[in-house]
């Protein structure tokens, strides 16, 4: 996939995750989720974005919340041995 296609998929994933989060009382915008997914995908661990977009909500949110909780921006790694389910 190209960068433009990746960015489009990340935006769609982030929109879906933000809608789910807000429906459950977690106030987070799609831009924030997209920025974390983009950093993960481009700098830490490539993701299977097409599969992530089509995933059931449990697996999708496992990765979205896990990336948020475990991503170490400074070291460009994950803490506590986390690995996204949709990692390549």
C-alpha cells in the first residue's frame, strides 16, 4: 500500500474507534487516535490496516487502546511486551 492509501485507512479506523469510544463515555477525537496509529504503523510496528478496518470491535479496540497505553514515543517501542493483534 502507498502512503496515501495508508493514511486513508488510518483515518477510517480512527473514526470508527473514536465513535465507539465516545459511545462508551471516553472522550477522544479521531485525530488523536489517527496520530497514534500513524506513529505506530510508520515508526514502530507496521499494521495490517485493511484487516484492522474490517475487524470486530473487540479486536480493533484491543489494538487502539493497547497502542495508546503501551507505546513509548521516545524509544519508538512498546512497553510491557505489547504487540498489536494486527501487526504485520
